C-alpha cells in the first residue's frame, strides 16, 4: 500500500514502536477511505499502549495525529466517523474516557477548518443524539462529562433529542415536553452524584433556565463555587446578586469582591466592594508590597487613608508621613505621635546587636578597604536586595545591593553602580570573599539570592562559585515566619519586615532602608553564636555541635541550581571560629 520504509513520529520522536506496528498505523492514518472506525480505534490503542512517553504527552501527540487523519477522507465524513468511534469506545473499557476526550478534541479542531459538509454534520448530530439517549438510559456506559461535551461538539439541542425520543418512545407526552422530562431526569442524576459543573454546563447548553435560588445555595453548601458562578452568570444579574449575598453570608469576602468586580456590581454592593479592596490592600501590606498597594489605591482617597492606618499598625512611620505628604491627607497625627498611641509591637533594632557602623560602598577604593577588612573575619553574614517587580510574568530586577556583616560593621555594596563603573574591581574583591575557604558565610535562603545574583551579573565570576556557605534556614526544621520568625524564636524579638519590598534602586537609600538591610545580615551572626553557645551551656559536646553545623555547610560551583555539600576544610574553619571573638548578645 506504499507504506514501506515510512516512520511516524509522535511528540518529537518520544513515542517509539516497532517498524511493523508503525507501518500499520501509517496506513490507517494516511488513508481512512477503507478503514472502519473499529479498526481505527484498535490501531489508536496500539499507538497509545506502545508509546514510551508520559500519558499527557501521548494524549496531545495522538490528538494531533487524529486531527491530521481526519483530513484523509474518512467515510462517509469526519464528523460521522468520529460519532461512530464514540459509539464503539465503551468496548475499550479503561481507554474509553481518555480516547473520548481525544477524539472530541481532535474533531473540534477539525471543524474549525470548515472542510466538512452539512450532510456530514447533520448525520453525525443524529448519531450523537442517539448515543446520548442510549448512554443516559444506561445501555452503554459513557462518562457524564463526555456526554455533555458531545452535545456541545455536535451542536445537539432539545429538538434533536426530542426527535430521537419521538421515534423510539410511545407517544404518551406532548411532543414538546418529551426531551425536557428526559433531560430533567438526567440532571437529577448529575446532582445526586454532585456533578454540579456538568449539570450547569448541560443546562446552559440546552438553554434550560431554573430560577430557584435553592439550586444556587445547594452549590454553595457543597463549596462548588465555580459551578455556582457559571450558573449565576448564565441566569443573569438577579442570580449574581443572590450569589454575592450568599458569599457575604458565608464570610467569603474575597469571592464576593472578585464577583462584584468581574460583573460590574459595584453600585449594588458598594460596602462589600470597598471591604474587598481594603482586604486586598491589607494582604499586600502584610507582604511588604507597599508600592503596589499604593498604586492600586491612589485614585481612591478612602483607600489611601486606610493605607495610612495600615502603616501605623505596622510601625512604618516614614510611610505614614510619606502618604500624608504626597496625597495631602489631613487629620492624621504625625507618625512619631502615632507610635505612642498604638499598641507597642517590639522589633529588634540594629543598636541591640552592637554594630558600630553601616558603611555604604559605591567606590572602588572603598570596596578594596571593605574586602581587606572582611578577609580578616572568620564569620560573616550575607544578604542582598532588589527592587520588586509587580508585572506578572516578567523577570526580576537586577540585584541592587549586597550586605556583608562582620561582628561590628555592615558593608552595603552598591552592585548596580560598581558593576558599571568598576566591574573588574568588584569581581576581584568579591571573589576574594566568596571563594575563600577560611571565611564561614552565613545566609538565610541564600541559595535563592545566589541564583538571582548569577542571573543579574552573568559575566561576573564571583557569583558563579562560593565556598563555606551555611544557610541558616537549613539548620532549623521548618522555621515559621521566615527570618523574622526565626529571630524571634532564637533571640526573643522579631524583625520588622515592612520595608522588605521598598525601592532598592533609589539613591540615596534612606536611613530606614539602610538599617533594615544591615539588620538582615547582622542578625545571622548573632543567631549563629546564640545557638552555638546555648548548645554548649546545655552540656552538648563542642565536637557534636560542630558536626551538626558542619553537615549543612555547602560548596557550589557552576550552575547556581546545583548544590553539593562541602566536607573538606570545615574542621579547620570551625577551629578558627572557636578561637575568634564572639559578639555580645542582645
């Protein structure tokens, strides 16, 4: 038949079969003129069974092949051919549901090309209507979702179902009501099995309207929110309003807010809409995303005032003053007065860690001096910051600053400026620090930061390799609340993270930003010493304590995503740490 030597590739060659099997399949797919639906399904099953890639990949590859095959003159037409296949699929048992989805998806794509005839569509519609009636009665087993998809695919309406029933049933009801009664019984079955989305899709497709709110509340009770929203949107504004009230009664403010926004119901539910916006802003503020919260609120004075109260509660004093000044918000007491009027939340301050100075480094000479000082230390804390990017799907901004803390000082390095003005000096100085096996470098989830650094500065060797990194996060089992939660657990006081997502590309950084950045790096050294000293005071041997920390020290080279544990040189490093001066505890 002209198939010798041909091969068929599915999903880039990831499915493999023997030469003979492929030849049979190629013959079936390349010319469907004399191939029956049953033979076609058996060959489809063979392709699926012998394919070596994963099920999802096989599904899409075979769907593409079936779509192509429908162009190869199946008799009497593509739509009728698929209708016959769907009728036969129940005999394939475990493959029935998957192949049904596959054939329906392939035919849907084929029908969009407009190459089928009206006669083919009409005959296929009658065959599919007949199959639907047979399946609903239980004579043939088909998944309920497949039956509804089949009605949508072939454009089957109540009149088509009525025609099948009228020719096969005793005429004991009025002609117009036969299909309606039949569908009502099927919907009752769907609801009994809690297939609400399938039931709603069927009702919408057949243009059957039930005005009772009890159906809506039943879906809410079962937490079938997607089905409830689809049904309410189909029924119209009164049902949408009923759904909003249902959400509010169940304290589902987020769902109510999204429904109001999507369906333009602000005038009907102004208070709920406002509460929803405030809740959204509060979540952003809790995550430290003040910039995006402000962007969403700036056209609404009421929301801006709410943001001021959020900043007051968070102890973010400069944000309070900033918002009041920028938007001329009057009637608020100044931030310093605010702090005294609110419940006092204590956070760790930099002066409690006995840090003598924060040094801003943006010149080559200052970087050289900083590197010399850091090289003389046994333990340092590392962190970095970059401007948040709120555009969905876009890449992160470049890392803006890196903080390197020693026992008494924190150096904040302007990576953006130095990478442009003195790239060689920056690379050389940081290599001396990151590649040194004599300096223990502490970080918190710093592997993520290293990956971001490597992506931001791809031409720099300093970010492609580091030695002796101890990620504090890995030492503790599931620390809650990030670094702030860990700090509170170990030192008794948490960190104020309200400035986490501020604009780190702004120059100069304000004093609050500098202190926030310095604190994140400096606190790591104190956590390290605190836990080590506690272990020793409770009678745990110094050697076992060293081994516990040692098992988490890692070395890394090349791909930032590939990390390996570092064993050599750790003992010597730990010995050096034992002899070094411990910073005073807060």
